[in-house]
C-alpha cells in the first residue's frame, strides 16, 4: 500500500471498516512511513474533535489519542491471527483423529 492509498483509508480505519488484509497493510505502512503516521494523527484528532462537537453532549467522553487507536487495531490483528492459527491446529487435530479412527 502506498501513501496515497493509506491516506484514503484514514476514515475507514477510524470507523473500523477495514477488512483484515487492508488493516494489516495500513498498519504496516504507518509503522514504516513517518509522514503518513503524522498525517494520520492530525487527521484522527480533527475527525474525533469534530465528532465530539457534533455529538453536543457533555456526558460523552472524548479521548484524543490516535496512538491508542493504532495499538488497539494491532492488538485486534494479533488476536485474529492467533485465532486463525488455533482454528487451523484444531482442523489438523481433527483430521489426524479421523485418520486414526479409520
């Protein structure tokens, strides 16, 4: 994913609308491209600030931490990968069990 593609994914990322492949490429690019990371942080702060003002509620807690959003996404991606590996291991164990039964 190049810088232009990553920048087009800022809002879908903020809204949790990226699929696993897009999320992986997005996070990988932000780890290596300081310019996109800085632009993302500015964009995130502006978008979340505008959404807070649009909510017009004092009870809504507002946290401006674009880094936390990235960490949460990375944690989600790691858990997804672990779950995927666990599913594959379970499938392999079932196949081996079936072979031993017959």
